[in-house]
C-alpha cells in the first residue's frame, strides 16, 4: 500500500511538472560541456548502450565515460567508489534485489523525486507509466524513487532439441526429478548434461530458482537465515548433485559468461540462466550453427513447491555523491527513453 501511494504521488508530480513543460521545448543542452562517468555491468543492455552514447553526446553536449567491467569486478569497484563518496562517479547500473537494502541503508543512492517534479530537469516525454509497476517498485522506498528499471529478467531452461531427440526425450523436463534424469541421459564424454552458474554471488541469482521451487527461502519471517531449513538444504543438495554428476569440469568457476559460452559452443545440452541471454544463442557470431538451429526454451521445471523462478530487475541510478547529478539524470532519461 505504501509503495502504491508513493508511486501515485510520484506520477502526480510528474503530471504536474510535465503539464507545465509541455508548452515549451525541453532544453537538452542545459548542461552542455559537462562530463559524467557511469559504471556499468558487462551485460546485453550495456552492449547496446555503448555504441549509441554518441547520440546522447550530440543531443546534449554532455561528455560520457562508460566504464564497463565483468560482473564480479563491477560489484567490487562500484562498492569501493560509492562507499568512499567518490564525486567523480555520477551513476551506475544496479540491481536493488542484490544491494538495495545495503546501499539505501548507507545513504549511497540519490532520490530522484525532486528532479522528476522539476519540468526544467525532466523531459516531458518521460512517462513512468511506460515501466511495469513491479519493476518500478523495486526502485522505490519509503523515501522516494532512487532509479529507473532497464529490464526484468527471469531464468529459463535453454535446451538442445536435437540432442533430446537423439536421447529419446520427447520434450523439456517438467519436474526437477525429470531434469536430473534428463541430464543423466544427455551426458557424454564431450557434452555436459547440464550447466548453470557456480561462482560466488553470481550463482545466487540461479540457485534461487531451486531454493524457491523446493520451498526454501533466504530468511524466515523473523529475518533470520533460513538456509538450514530442510527445504533449503534439499534445494542445495539437488544443485550440488546435478552439477557434480552432470555439469562441466570446475562448476564452481562458472559465471554467466562461461555458462552461456559452453552452451553456445555445443558443450552443454541444457542450461539455466537469464532469459536476457537468448540473443547469444541466436547470434551467428556467438553460437555455432547446430546450437542456433536447435535451441528451445522452457519454463523452470517444478520442484516440491512448484515452478517458482526468481525475478530480478536491473536499472540505472545516480550516485549520492555525484558532482553532476542533474547531467546524470539526463543520461538516465535518454538511455531509458521511449525511443531507446
């Protein structure tokens, strides 16, 4: 209820501000000559954004530096800069489900409501109704809006229809027990039956699918760890058995880049990972022909508690210590505009 009320207030402020601004052209050149720096995760959205930044620079006269890092390095460098109140970092890519509570609790995220309500700082074409309510809600706290979402992602099963047919498997597994059996049937000396992430924090966005589907959870209602519950233990034991027996060598070293590459190069028959990586499997430059021609997609197989995939949201936020927060807000508006 509180988030819904807050969202209504933000939308009302936008409507009021944009009604005033509609009579005049929005000044995209207001901060011409300013330089801003954004820190970005290595990600399909970033791959799209990088070559198009020059359009924003031409529109605004603002110089943009995008610093892009693999996810583990990105997380480490980002927290070092935001915790040190580095004024030269103006904005960054962020997943509130991972670090929102930590960053908000430490005051490391700038609220944007004053910018949104100011018709001289917010493009009249920005429409918060363009964003799914659930995605926008991940960037809202009791104090206001601290970013805009760029995507929603959830995990799916990627699988090779040709290998399924060769193994006598008629369709994708519908249960976790079937997933284990399918992985065993598909395993060969050169192709892993199954693969998913195993390295550090990155693995949690995939193991959560098993955790929830087995009825487990991160915490109990009192806020204590629930990872020792029978359901949570069963989920992680299943994960360990699946990866140990039917995964590629060195599963604890697998990040999304390694998992998707293994699959795209024909070295895994099935993988769990984010739906955002579908383009990799359909790109001739990244996936071999047999993979591109035979890849299919299916929902998460059901565990004892059903099929309960995790849902994650990435977005863009302004650094609390930015020396150019208005110019950073301009960049976020452009990057997540209707046209973009």
